[in-house]
C-alpha cells in the first residue's frame, strides 16, 4: 500500500472516569477512517509525523514501554497509570491496525510508562519496536508481558522468565519441497538471544515481591518464540503436512531448560540487541496452558496473574536507569 492509508481522524473524546481507576481521566483518540497522506516509502510517516502501523508520533510514547498482547490486558493494566502533573489526562490512542498506546505517570513519581498493545507474532512486534524507536528520543526500556505455553511440568499459572535467553523455532519451507527438501529438517532452532541483564534482574526481583507465591510463582529458563501458534509449537493437524509430531520432544532434547512457547519475545530481544545500545529489553509470560498435561488456567486466575505481573513489570521499568541501556 503506497501513497495513502486509511485512518480515522485524531479526535480526543470528552474525558471520562473509568470504573477501575476512579479518579483517572482518560483522553481517547483514534486513527482510522479518513485518508492519511503518507510520505517516504522507506519509512512511511503521515503529514503529522505518525507511523504507518502503530500510528503514533513524537510525544505520545514513553521511553519506558510495557508490551502486552491484547487490548483487554492493556486496559486492565492502565489502572496503574495516573494523569500527568500538569493536569493532562492519561493518553490513549488506537490505530487502524489495532495497536494501542496508553501513556501516563506511575505512582507519585514523574516517571512515565506507555502500555502498548503489540498483538501477536513476530511482524507485529517488529512494527512496534521499530516504530516506537522512530518517535522516541533517547534510550528506551521495553518489557513484554505475554501468555505462553508452559513446557515444564508443574509450571501452569507460573510466570516464566527467559532470563537465560530466547530462541526462534521456525518452519523451514525448503524441507517441504518434494525431492529438493529430502533430508532437510522441517523446523530450525536459532541460537539464543539474551535479555538486558539489569532490566531482567529488576523484573525478576519485582515479580518475586509482587506475586502471591513469591519466588515459587516464577520459573526462569529459555523461551522459544515460534512463527506459528500451530505447526511450530508442535500442534498436530490432519489438514496439513506439518511434520511436527516430534517437535516438542526435539525442542526439549536440544534445550532441556526451555520453559515456554510463545510468538513475540525473540523479535523484541533481537531488535534490542541490534539497536546500537539504545534499547534494553526483557520479558516474562504467564503459563496459560501446560503442554505436558493439556491443561489451561481459569479466566479468573489469568486476570489475577496479569494484574500482579503487570504491576511488577511496570515497577521494573520505573526502577531501571535508562543511562544503562548500553551493555
């Protein structure tokens, strides 16, 4: 898509009180319905300097970002953001692509945090990190709070932290070409990329202090980001030739300390490692489903863990010294 993109006009609505935060006033605006003239095909921006997918411009995104997968989680965690000291309400924006940005002040400090809805998958995380970097001046810290498949027995409902790194497990299309793919592995596993050690330590410490079970509610190890919720995570199907019946076993044999399957963290940590020392990144995820015994958390348990882990992630961001992003 070149030249124009669909967007609704930026239109602040009347500030209103929200049920969970009572005294907070939230200014909502959206991008969607009108034509936005884009410029610069290399890195598209509209005439207001807004990015193509995230839809944000300078001044709307904080240097400290909490990345979450869905809008409901972002709304839940917005209770921890307050209006700005000058009286401006908490800022909220939703782009035509479904990304949202909520920016406000944390606690009694003047430190700001943005909660960004990243949606699912490697490309969406790529959009968020690159386009946030384009509209934020100075060093950045990003923490992802997601959900995941728990790979180790007894970790359903625990917070799984890739303190030891994150690998990418992805489908190898060449292996599926009839004769030419013979002997090739249908799935490839990358070398691990590491989180920022100080930010990750902050996150683990805050989780330990915030979670009801403390340290028992945590498990650290290696996360496996995948390019599919289905094939690359070993979910079998008669409808497709996926050749993944033994994939989970293969992953666990090659990476005995693998704790989780999800779809975004590798891209966050990889881009941070390639940011020339300007982005520190770490992540954690709630073990929503345990693959070994095929069990799921209850919706009530999930919300409780989202709230506790979200508070810990925000506090970890606030406590991180942005001058220490470069290793």
